[in-house]
């Protein structure tokens, strides 16, 4: 199988503190991979290394076929990123945001226009192409942020707590979008504090104190820990 | 148990002490400004380039030119032809040209041509040139000029009170308003408001640490002014300190007002920097003499506290007027301070809207 | 007497209608949950009941006191944890506790019994700066500060947002033991799974309470159904 992410013994130390301690895993193409962990378990540090934003102290790996030690710039061109904290520019319109991010990834105006039309059509939002993002309801902002993160057809999309604070209907729609993107071959790497969302992932890893404590499909994990829900798995594992 | 004000003040002090970078800026910037203005930004005449045009280089001419050459105020740039005078000034080769009449020896006539682009330098060098060229003869002229209080014509003297008026306003108003608005931004203000704490406690605890900090600045500036820039401080140190502390309290109250208006730290910064600094620069006599302002603007200057403070400081620090001579300024500042404190306490909102 | 009574509350900010007529009661010793997405009006309710803002219309009582007339008295009786982390990150854990004890004119020792279970967990970090704590620890410290004056009503606005699942479970266990002491708690959360821990919940959306009920099984499906029915 084609692995889009492959890391071996990835380690990051800050002075004497080991934030990420020799983690190894691979993510095949088109998978929805849940990356869970307690606050301060090292998730953010690990994601930064995968996105080419910081160098590992030790270990090796490839993301989208590029070496994380030497080809950080190429990695950035082939991934998309969305976080709850920063999504879109509220003072730009929906389309202007897409233009901006398409432009950052070197797409031509023509390509951007075509891709924007396609994406907005898919979520039935074409009528709001020229609305200011700031004036839209939160749920739509989050959905648009996801579309913008995929505007350049990245091989992997990193989602950092993408559904914080949205209503349950939007949350379900959001996950429908994620599943559609995954079935068309985009790999999804997602962190969340909603444990029911962990159940929607193909496979889930749970980090604690810089190490990956568990990595499998939700159903296997629930069986292994004799738990009814992913929440229970998480609590049993971390306690 | 009672709510202790000291615990509030202690907490504010901890905030300041732990923000080392800001504290450094607050303590170092005044020193830098004073030294910068004192030594570099000066309207004193020094090493002005002067060329001479003399069709008849007689003995009298060369005697006058000699005085020019040996004067520390001017740098002699050589003789030029009458046709080249314009070019010499235009190219900046010289800032002034002295043209001696052909019969200078007998008539004593000469002409000064000055580069008026820099008005200040031009007018001061005009006076100096006259003096130097006439030499002994100047003493025999009909009128005599005496500049009191600042015999060496040091412009740094004038800047010191101006900079004090500016710095204290900046530090006190900006720092207090930012620190209050920061609590609004972070959300701690919400918790403070939903508690039985009196607004006065919050206000006083914000003011005291910055008052102490700016007193350190005041001491530094006065020491620098006295011992590095040789400003006389002739009117008595206690009067200077007294009015300065009053002005500090006033600036702190202004900061309180700003924090009532601003919702984010950026806005607080902008209001204190632009809305409050601009009037100080324009209407306090720091840049332009107040007497030269049109009457409408002069009226505005009457409500600018910095104007009265700077006036009082000029009198006390440079002219050597005793404290009794600045009672008017003191009274006005006191009135403004009380008014501002009253308004900002009243306006301090104990709700979020 | 109810701990909280809100009658037909309305509130607008400029063009946004935050509350469009909200009515509910919280009984003494009850844990009442406000459940809904961002922008549903949860924070506005908290701010009105804690006397931070005034409603445009309607009335409310907190701990039997009128939120407009008796706001000074209410402020001595409630504990409030606003949505964001609202402690001083540059002060240490101990300094934060001492400061918040002082603003209520109490000491940690006076009400030690109440905060002891929480305080013991953060005590090892007493000298650490609050900003350097992990999410779960910050939240425990904030709860400790909100409880220090032994309030009769506790207001917790999204106390668990952005906190990991384990800390959330621990937090709710602390609330359960607080409830034993008879304190009334109004809490909001966007996490559906936490609603099950409340005695009763109000499901909120766009400034309205859609329903008040004991937490149903399969809450999310129920909520979605409600939202669709109400358009």
C-alpha cells in the first residue's frame, strides 16, 4: 500500500525535556487518521515536524514522499492545514480567501476560479461566493476553512481541532465533507477533543507523555480496553 | 477579613517586574531621549560652512575673514566669485556667503546671503556672523543684545522640559491604559468585576506602581539634566519634583480615561500615542512657540496639561524662578488633575458595557 | 427559593440579537447545563446573571437577589469562571490564589474544606507560573479561585473547552463532589457527552432555549432533531 506519511523514531527534545519520544507510524493514502492525546502530550510538536515547520532531533520520515529532514519546503507545497484558532480572513470574501490561498500555492487565476466553483458547488454555497467571511455563521466559516485548506488539491490535510464550538448539525456535515475528501484520495490527519469524532476515524493513535500508547481502529481499541466508547478508551489509557 | 489594598498593589508590581522587556524600555527610553536631544538634535550654531566673496581683498577684509576662520561657530570654505554665489548655496557647499563691498575698508559695508531652507540655522547664524565679522566694532554699535537665562544659547535646555512633558504622559497614560485593557482582553477583568472589589481599589492599584516607576524616570532625567547637560535647575529641586509628581498623577488619570474608551490593547496604545501625544507636540510649545499659534489654537493649548507643565518646568529649571512664580501653572495642573481623577473614577464601569 | 430565576431575557449587541426571550430556573443544589454551539447566547446569559451586563428586557434573580437592584450583594455570593482562561499567567499558582482570596476578603485557610480536593491536585505546582500549566491544571486552578470565597452559586462558562478528554472527566468528577456540598451550579458546554452529567439541561440555539429536560440518551440526535424542527 501507498503510505503518504511514514515516520521512524521521530524525536524532539527541548533541552532536557523530550516532547516527542521516538514515535513511529505510517498513514496510507486516503485514510482518516485520528491523532489524539492529552493536553501537553506532544501532539502539536509532532504535527509541526510533520508539516515541515520544525526539525526533529532524531529519527527520520517522509510526508507526501518528501524527507522531513531536508525537504520541508516541498512538504509545505503538498499539504493543507486548518486549525480552529486561525481559519480565514474575516474581512475578505469567500472567493478572495480562496484566491489568496490558491495564489500562495502557485495556482493560476484560471485554476483557482475553476476549483473555487467546483468546491462551492459541492457544498451548495455558490451564491455566497462574494460574501465577507466575517459575516457568515461560525459553522459555515469552519466548513469554508476546510475547503480553502484543500483548494490546491493537497495530498494530506492536517486538521487541528477543526470542529470546536460548532453546532451538532454542522459537525455532522463537516465530517461528511471529510469522508468525501478521503474517499477521493486525500489523506486526513485530524486532532480532536470530541471522542465521538475519534470513532469516525479509520485509525486512531493516542499519545501520552510524548509516546504513542495505542494505535489501531476504534473498534479494535474499544474491544482491547473493554470499553463502550472511545471516551472510555481514552480515559482508561491516560489514567 | 478585609480586602487589602496592599495585595492589589503587590500584584501590579509583580506584573511589571516580570515583564522585564517593557520595564527596560520604560527605564531606558527617557535616558536615550534626553541624551539624543541634548547632544544631537540641537539648533545651536556650530561649524556652519561659510564662503566669502570679496572683489577687493584688502587688509580689513582679511582681518574679518581671519576672525571667521578662527571662530568655532564657522568653517571657512574659501573665496568665491560673485557669479558663483548662487551655485555655492544651491549645492550646499556653504550655508552662508559673506559679500564684502569693494570699499569695505572705508565704508564697512558687507552683505550676508543665507540659505533660508533651514530658517532656524539661518537666523541664528546671521546674528553670529554679524558679531564675528564686525569684531571690535560690534561693541561700538548702537544697541546691545543680551540673552538672559541661557547665556550660551544652548537649545538642549529648552528640550529637557519638553521631553519630560512628553515622556511622563507616554509612560503613565500608555502603560496604565494598556495594563487595564489587557485585563479586559484576557478576561481577568470579568472576574474582578464579579467580585465585591471597589473600583477605586482597581484604579489605585494600577496607578501606584507606574507612579513609582515614573518617579525613577524623573530622578534619572533630573540627574542627567543637571550633571550631563548642565541645566541649572535654579528654581529649586523640590518645586520641580512637586509639580512633576502632580503631572504624573494627572497622566495616570488620563490613562484611566483612555482605558474606559479602549477595548483592545492596540486601541489603547493608539489613543495614548496619537490622540494624546499630538496635542503635546503641537500645543505645548515643544515644537513651535505658543505665541506664534493662531488664537483658536492658542485657546486649545490652554486645556493641554503638558503646556502648563512644560511652562512651569522652563521657569523652574532654566529661568530660575522660585516656586512661588509658578503658582498659576501649579494651580491649573492641580485643578485638571482633580477633575480627571473625578471623571475617570466616575466613568470606571463596574459592568462590562 | 430557586438559585437562579431568569424570566424572558432579551439582549442585543448592535445588530445581533443574542437572546430572544430566555426563561429558566435552577433549583438549589442543582447542576444545570446550557448546551449549544458558539453564538447560541450562553455567555450572554452568564454575564447577565453575574451582573456584568444588563438585559434589554426581562428580569432575573440570582440566589434570590435581583440582578439589577442587588448587584453588589450578588457579587459577594457568586463564583464565576469565564469562558477564556482568566487568571494571571505571569503570576504563580500561589500568587493567583492569594490574589483572588484577597479580592473576596478571605484566605485559603478559611474555606479550605471546600477547595481542598482541588487544591491538593495543584499544590505541587504552587510556585509555577499559571501560564506554564497544562490545560487541565489551569482549569483546576481557575475553579479553585472561583470557589475560594465559598459562593452559593457557581457559574462555569465552557470550563472544558479545549481541554483533553481525561481532564474533562476529572473536572466533572470534581463538580459532582461539589454538588454534594449543596452549591448550585450553572455550567455551559459545547460537548454533548458532558450534558449527561447535569441534572437538567437547556438546549440552546441562536438566542433561544429549544427545550429544558433531563439529559436524554442519544442527545446529539435529539438536538439535531430539535434544530431541524425549529428550522
